[in-house]
């Protein structure tokens, strides 16, 4: 990238290279889609679609068309709010839409189809053994439901591990799977136990009243239940995604899944005991003493984790400052959502809509770069092919960052041209004077400055520039020096 030297006029907007699309900075250039991957994708889509058809047919047969329609309308109402809550957690590096849809569809159709089949079989078995069918909700449902809800995110972790940057991503994936599951389950309760039962006994007015009552209790008061249970599995998956130790990669998800099953079983046990003993205080004490503290504890953990990626950029990206790819104010401007918003406002002021889009893509690419660097430090890429893929992705992200910077650096007429040489600033003032200035201990200015032109690469016997990086100083450090 050709940066503006001290005292030179900023380049015109038309001279800036066109950066790749914003959505393309979250991963390395796409590999050619092979017929095997296409076949696997087709099988997954057909499998989920088949489960969806099975659930629609099953619910339609048991509820009837009118009750099914009312149940669907009532169950869908809270979904946008719940989905928005989980997407709010993932503002620093939003996950690909296709994987979010996959997790939601998995929970809504695959998990419900498997759970409904197993639960019905268990209830019939208990009835044949002359045991209370209520045991199904305590001994069977928590295990099969939590296992199937978690299976979709687990498959993503196995086959798309790079899409798990930590616990936050895992909470989002598991939360969407749980929301999808709860939506379809609520159709059964609202349409079947609510409307259909009320109409059968007393008429449409009673059915409507029961739908409203169940909606208030099951969704407005306890709508967080399924996402709360599955979030325990999400914590385990997130820990496994950032762990290099194979034992942690296996034990953390297992521990999280078992905790989710236990919490779900406890939740189902409370109304069962209340009904069996006739003591409503059991449900009240269990709800206030167990579920409410766990819920607020998870909310606090999620809010704290939300800023983890911002703090990670502060710890990791200074390596690229020393290598000449970034400047200290840029790293400071990435550390919080407030500073990122201020940087976008500034970029739009100096570069218009193109500058705003470039700043948005720059921030996503820088966050991805910090996660990649942190993963390399942790030793997540053990195989040579994984290390090569990480190096290729790093080069792609650095090139994208260089392209994005060209849209807004050196263009602010209200600020002096500042050039960063990797160690200090070289500032030019309106009177024409120039002087070097050391970087402050905690830079907070959210305005990127110009990078100094790199020196000519020296020649050392026995060393050469890294493949694909002509002009880089040998031997190449990691991160690579800016060409």
C-alpha cells in the first residue's frame, strides 16, 4: 500500500484501491467448491427439510389446522426479540448468516423431531410399565432435548472450528438452536394444550383465553428457559474452541452438556413435585432460589464476554503495530463498541459512505486478525495444513486491512498529517514544521494515521523473503513486516 509521506497531500478518493466486500473479510479467499462438499450440503439441507415436513405433518395431525395456525402465530411472536438478544452479544465479529440459520433450523426441526419421537416412546414405555408418564419430563426429556439441541453447534465446532472465536460465538449458536426448539415446542403447548383443548371443552372464547394464559406464563415469564439450559453447553463448546489441550476439547463440552441436562431436569422436576405433593411453594422456592440466580449469573457472564473480543484486540494487535501494519490509535479505537462507533462516524465524515463501509470492513478484519493471532499463540493449529491455512488467512486479512485504510487515512482536513513509523509519530503542523512525537502510553485517539513508507529490505546471506511477500525484510518475523 502506498501511504502519504510527511508533508504530502492526501491522495484523491479515486486513487484508493477498491477493497473487497465487507462480508469477505471474515475468512480467507474461498476454496473451490468440490462435489463432495456440495453433496454434503445437499444432504444436510434435505435432512433438515425432511425433519421440518415431519414436524408439520405431526403437529397438523395432532392439533388440527386451526389450532396449528394459532399456535404458530403465537409462538413466532417472541422469536425476533430472543434472536436479537443473542445477536446483540456478537457485535464485534458477527457470525455468517448461513451458520446462524443452520443452528436455528436444527433446533426447530431436527431436535424437535428427535425429541418428540423419543419422548413419545418413553411415555408409552412408562405407561406399559404402569409408571407415571410424568417421569418422561424428568428422566428422558432433559437428556434427549439438550443432546439434540447441542448437536448442531457441535457439528459446526467439528467441521467449522474457525467460526468459533470463543464462548460468545458458542452462546449465540447454542442460543439460536434453543430458540428454534422452544418455538416449535410452544406451538404444541399454545395450539394443542391451549386453543384446541379449550375449544373442545368450552368453545373458541375459552381456547383464546387459554392461549393468552399459556403465552404469559410460558413465554413472557419462562421464555428464557431453553436458551438458559443450552447456554451451559455453549460455555463448554466455547472453552473447547479456544483450547489447545485435547482433553479440554473433549471434557469441556461434555461437562457443559451434563450441566445443561441437570439444570433442565431440575426445572422439569419442580412442577412435577408440586403436582405430586400439592405444595406450590416448591415451585416458587425453586424458581426464585435456583433458576433466577442462574439466569442473572449467565446474563452477567454474557455481558462480560461481549467485550472480550474488544479486549483481545488491545492485547494482540500491538504486534502488528510494531511490524508496521497498524498504528496505536487504531488499536485503541478497536477496544470498545463506543470507540468503534466513533471511528465509523469519523470515517463517514472524511470518506462518505465508502469510508463508512471501509471502516466497518476494516474493524471486522482487524477483529478476525486478533482472533487468528490469539489462536496461533494458543497452539490451536497443530497440523501443518492448518498452520498453512492460518498463514494464508492472515495474509488475506492484512491485505484487506491495507485496502480499507486507503479509504480514510490522511483525509481529515481538520487534523495534521501524522505518519507512524512503527516507533513514533512524525507530525506536520500548519506552519510547515515537522517533529517526531513518541506514542502515549495509552493512545485513545480513534483516528487512523498514515504509515511510513517501509525501508528497502536488507540482504542477509541464507535468507529470503517469505513466499508471496516480495520486499519483506528477511528473516520474516511473525507477524510479517509490512511490504
